[in-house]
C-alpha cells in the first residue's frame, strides 16, 4: 500500500509524539469508519484521518483520544444532572 503523509499530519505526529510506524499499524490493523470521502481509522486510542483510494492512502492527521477513567466519567455525568436539577427548582 502506498502511504503518503500531508505536511499537517507530519507536524501533528511530531507534536503529539506519534510514530509513523504506529500510524501505519493503525491503517493496516485498525477499524474503519466513513466520514464523507475521508476515513477515520481507529487503533486503540489512536485515530488516523485519511483518504483511502484503491492501493493508496493519504494521511490527513493523527491524534490520540484522552485517557478517560469510566468511573470519573460517571461522576461528572451525575454532577451535571444534579446541577441541572438544582437550576430547574
């Protein structure tokens, strides 16, 4: 597969400390979601936005999702609900 990186993608990978090998692994082994003409490839917390055509792939950008603790997410959600209920009284 022919893999090409945009200047933006290279800058973001360097800025976010993401190796190009990890991006290639995400493209080869990750799950793919469609978003218009672009594809979002997911491999763990790593997300790669790319344009995939035939036997070539043009990487637009790459980023990692924040590491979230599920319990903390539930605590924040409950706090939002309580705050909303207080405001409606």
